[in-house]
C-alpha cells in the first residue's frame, strides 16, 4: 500500500465515530476513560462485549456483528490502515454494535476492566514459529493471563487459524495447564459439527488459504 493511500485511510479513520486511537501514554500508567465503560458510554446498552484481537481488515468483527446484533464487537489491531476497511464497512452498513481500537494487544488490560469481556476471538494470528518468538504468540501463557483478567467468569476464547503448529501448540498448552477445551476441530470445512460462525465468515486471507487447500482449524475454550 502506498504512503498516500495509508495517509488517506488514517485521515478517514479520524473521522469515523467508531474508531479509537489512544496513544500509548494514554494507556500506560493512567486510567483510560472508556475502560470498564464501553457498553455504557459508547454502545449505550448492556449487551455482551466481544473482542477480536489482531483483527486485520476487520472482516470477522463486522461479520460477527451482522450475525449477532445483540452483541457488541470491538476489533483491535496496531495497524489502523488495515482495519480502516472494517470501520468503513460498519459505518456504511450502519452497524451500531461495532468499534475498532488501534492499540497493541499486550495493552488489553489497560483498555478493558476486569469482567468486562464476554468473548475473545483470535483469527489467523502469526504463529511465531521460531522459539525466540514464543513470547509473541497470542495464545502463550502470558497472553492467556491477560485475557483471563478482562474476561468474566463465563468468558469464552475462540482461536481460528490455518497454522497446524499454532493449533497444536495452543491445544497442548491448554491441556497441560488444565484449561477447559470445549470444542476442537483440525479441519472445519471437512469435518462435521463446526459452529456456523466459524465457517460462514471467511476473511480475504482465509480464502487464499482455502484456495491452496490448507486446513482451517478452530478451538473454543475457557481459561481457568
């Protein structure tokens, strides 16, 4: 993407009512104004609050919002030029239950209060296969603790990925630490029983993986 297109998208993001771009210093060492107040101050309801972490273009965030109008959805990504597409789609389609936040995933505890979140989706994250990159895997032990701190007692986690490595790594970690694996499928389009929201929404990159006949995997779990 050219720098002119990026600048155009950044400027358009600034005009969207559903986009929040806090600076790091607004999140670290101080109370973010919407923390614990997303439903009351932005969505204006008490519906379940669902996050998509590393949301990319925001296709899953908006896709879920269309299917579940009685839930609120927030997509989070550090690259605002990516989720511009999702934010624009939400505005154009008048989806009142969608927001996007430009922030690093490791700062989720600064954005959301304890028990504020009902579900977290992680879709097609970088598997960070090299050992020295373990600390960046979005389902490692440190990240799971962060998610636990913002999820309510019945909070659910969803991982959808084309990476057999990420699927296997996460399953092993979950079983090893005694977390509750509610459902696991290592090929959602070839095995029966996949939840509708897992197969009905396909991102741009997912379609590329499917064209290469790569298996798409899914895990639903609770962090103990």
